[in-house]
C-alpha cells in the first residue's frame, strides 16, 4: 500500500479537518474533525476500522501532535465510516459520546435478520439482498466495549478549548443522528445530516411503521432556524451557505417524491422496480449498479414510499408475502 500525506486543513483556530480515505466507496473519504484544547482534545467521527483509515488518521494525528490520552470522541451517528475506528483510538481516559437511539441499535443483535426479512418482500432478490448485507460496510463491524459510550441529550454541551459545543438531535439519516453547534462562531458539525456535494441516504429497511424522511425534513427545518455561518460536514466540501443547502436538500426530496409518483402513474410497482426506473447520481444503468448501491437505492425509495403513504398519495398492498405500491 502506498501511503500519501493525509489532507489536513485548519478551518478555524484549533479546528482541523482531516480527510480520511474510504477505499472502494463512492463517498471517497470521510471528514474527521479535531478540536485541540489545552487540557483535552475532541475528535468528531473517525473513519472505518480499516488499515487505510487507521494509517491516514494516525498519520494526521501524529502530524498535529495529538496525545490520545488527552482526547475524547464524539460520534455523530453509528454508521461504520463514522464510528469504526473509535475503539482503536480511544484510551482508558477517553470519553466517547454517541446518541441513545444509535447506541440501542448497536446493542441490538437482530438488525440484519430484520433487514433480510423486510427488503426482499419489496422486490429485492433475496440472494442479492444476502450478498449486499454480507458486503455491507457494517457487516464486519466489530464492537468492543459498548458500555464505554456516554449518551448525550439535546442541549448538552461539550467544552473544548475556547469552543462550547451544543448537542442537537437531528434524526433522519439515522434514528438518533446528532450534530454539534458552536453558537459563538456559528459552526455546525453536521455529520451526514447536511452534505454539500451529495445527498445523505435516508433509508427505510427494517420497520414500516417508521417514517425517516419526515424525521429528516423536520431536522433540516430545525437547523434552518439556527444561525449557521459554516457547516463542517461528514463528507466532501465545507458548506458556507447552510440555508441554501437545506433548501436544495428539501427540494431534492420533493422532486424524488414526484418522480416516484410519475412511475406509479403508469402502473403499480414494488420498491425494487421503482428504484430501477428513477434517476440516480451513479454511472451506468440500473443493471450495472453494484449490488450494495442497489440496496441503498431501494432502502431510500422505501423511505419515500412510506412518506407518500402517510401523505395519502400511495397505497401499500400485500400480494401474498410481498408488497406492491399504487397511486391513490
């Protein structure tokens, strides 16, 4: 493996963005943030538990002269590209913060069983679904000491150096997704809640009673009402116009709903069929999509179908053990 000098950028005094590569992922990299303080440091999100991530982040932390014995960790949500390395880095003296709903999901041993029983009923070929879960980034994720996590709540604060960070609950991308807001500098560490160059995946893949898209839009509107000068996202470029980006994200999901309704206007279809007929920011046709990208796409279509059902615009009908959707 050829190691490259990690990309490190000081975005504000004592706040550093470290670009950690994600090999083989369309995301390309994750932004890990370091806030240096005199007594304690804070790392926000870590990258995956892979050699490439470990070497890149470790090299950056050495470059910045970070003492991990004096470093705490805040994980915005439980996805493997954000949480994976935390137990490789955290010392016995480290506090590790993760929201309650995501911690509960990590402790649950039935997620994959629920997913494999749910998504194939919406048209996803079961053999492909099993393969998608086998290669899913979280499938090989090994957790060590879940009791080490501290669970922050809405409005809790974490002080690091001259910065006082407020915890904001922003469910949608995950059940408990949490951002950090610094009111003096008006900075938002958004994790995957707000991304600039891509749209966050809003997925439904285990529980039809849950409406993640509604939660996500509400969380976007919550942030819209906060004065934010700079968004430091979990992937890609920093965002300087928070409200404009929020408006773009909300419009994207409205357009996606309209696109799905247009498919259903022609004929009833299951979620897999719908996903194959709408537009995605991926090269090639649906048949050439990697199976894991099909999994993410169908899960996102299901979140839209749930939202459309709640709004009274589509009907979900059982056909034996499977489901089909039609316009109301």
